[in-house]
C-alpha cells in the first residue's frame, strides 16, 4: 500500500456519535496501536469521516479500512468520495475481532452477571 503507515485513531466524541460509548479512551487506543509492528506513526483524535483534503494536507495518499461496513451516523458510506478519487484501499479483516464484537461480549458478560446477582 505504501512505505509509511499512519494509523488514525478516531476521537472519543466521533466514536460516541457514530457507534456509541467507547470501551477504551482515545489515549488507550493510541497506546495499543503504537505497539503494532506495522504502524509507523499514530494520528490521535482523527475524524471518523476524514475528507480527502484533510488526508492530502497530512501527506496521506490512501485511506485504508477493513472490509467491514464504513457508514457514518447518517448511514452514508464514508469511503464513496475516497473511492472516486482512487484514495481508498481495503484490507481483509479478521472475523470476530472488532470493537463491535468486543463490546457485544462485554455486554453479554455484564448481563449474565446482573442475572446472577
């Protein structure tokens, strides 16, 4: 995809608006991402829906995302414009490994524990 990989970690406010409450804070998510061996740099508090202009302003040639849906809070695919500009790259994600899956598991555990008490 390129020679340098910058991982944008979405802001807590954007995640709350689009997906709901976060499990980990932006700072915690950035720290985890910093330790991924393929990541060269981390850009904290990025917008969930980055514009092509923003990406170009930071020298980013592509926006890469897993092959899971990429919709904003209005149900609009956030990659449409970037696809049109040839700035979108998709990669295969690992099934069952996502924030949504982790949140679901935590909620199931909490629900079970509440029934037991």
